[in-house]
C-alpha cells in the first residue's frame, strides 16, 4: 500500500483542486477577488499556526525568506490571480490555461536549473501557446477574455515557480511542516483585507458559507498538503504533468453543480493543450 500512496495523493489533489474552479467562479459573484482569497486561506493558516506553535516545529532563520517567497508565489500569488482570471473567464477556459503549468514548470527547470529537454518539448510550448491564444478570443455575454487570459497565465507561472521552490524545503523540514509554513507566510499579504472580508462573510447565506467551507477545507487545505507530498516523491516536473486532468474534473463538476456548458471554442483549444501535454508526458516516460 505504501508504494501507491504518492499516486493516491495525486488523485486526491486532482479531484479537489478541480472542484475549486467552479466554486471560485460561483463565489466571485458575491465576494471580491481579494475577499475570497483571504476567506479561502484564513482557516488553513490558523490551523497551520496551531500546529507549528503547539508542536514547536521551528525552522532556521535563514530559511524564513525562502518559506515566505514560496508561500507568496504558491499561495497568495497563485490564488489571487486565479480569482482575477475567473472573474472574467469561464471555468473551462480558466482551468485549461492555469493547468498548462506542466510546460511552464519544465521551462523554468530548463532556464534556471539547467535541465535538459528534447525538441518535442519546445514544439509543445508553441502548440500550447497557440491553444491559449485561441481561448483568449472566446467571448460570451458574461466573460471578457482579454485580461483574464493574462491573469491566469500569471497564476500558472506563479504555481510553477512554487513547485520548484517547495521540494528542497520538504526534503529539509518534511511535508507537513513545510506545508504549514508556506500557508502561513502566503496568507500574511492577504491580511490587508481582513476587516472587509470578515463583515462580508457574516452577511452571507448558509449556502454561500457552506460553499466557502468546501473551498477552504476540501479544495485548499487537503490538496495543498497532498500535492506537497506528491512533489516530494515525484519531483516538480514529473508530478506537474498529472495536472492535465484538472480541467476535465473542473468542467464535469461545473456542469453537475451549476449546469454551465463549456464554450465550443474553449473545448477545441483545450483539447489541443491537453493532447499536447499528454503527448509530451508519453514521450518523457518512453525516454526513461
């Protein structure tokens, strides 16, 4: 059973992160981007503080800036730009763009970590860029895709940087301690919106509060932990390729819960992106 745990972690991450996109889109009709990003992480941050204080999980002072930067990119930056993007884009389009991050993760490894990749990867970059370009032209009465595309590309870049930053910290401090500190430091920049968010939350119906509770605990707290576990086992590049399944889950859940149908143009462009990532993943495993 132990050897299957990393794969179970990946499966849980994909399902729960996939559910976050339709719920975020729904809650953004009520909350601001700033208010929702804080509402999503305030409870996980409080639980993380309790863990590190009660169990005295201290870290070296020299690693505090690294943990802060990791939390800033992977928690604050990623979630904030996802919110901004989903204010203007559909769940289907948004999830496709954000989850092209496997290619961005590998690209970061090539540029900064001097990792070597084959020609098919560069072809994949070009094809996926074309797919994103197509999605950016999708337009309905509800969505304006111009700035939404840019915001979600920033989210994809931020989470890809996080993937590379978090693994050496996990090796040094363990999965749970690293997870707690990144959640804590990533939540700190959000505290500027605490007062506004608190009163906004109090005025909401039970349905909204339950949706927010799902987003906070099941779509945030658990998958951030399981993903950290998966990265510690597979590494950032290999693990990130499994995220191509998230748009599929997001579209299915969005249809089941909110009866939203994805735009035909988005589906076509999304299939181009997913097909490219699948092909690269297959070639990478074949080479190994």
